[in-house]
């Protein structure tokens, strides 16, 4: 059981490390989409899955 707990801790740390970059990338893409396609979706929320 110890190996699995260590694995979970490692994955959790990787996610914590990557999340700020992911959030910045998401905000950039959403901003560009709002510039190119104004009023097509909520520019303050998640990017709709049909656009991805």
C-alpha cells in the first residue's frame, strides 16, 4: 500500500505544479477566442467543449 500512496502523492504534486500553467494557457486561449469570435460564448467562463 505504501507504493500506491507515494504514487498518489507524486501525481498530486505534478498536478499542483502544472495547474498554474494550465490556467494561464486556458485564459489566453479563451481571451483570443473572445477577440476573434465576440459574443459567441461567455468570455468569463470555461471554453465550451464544442469549440475545443
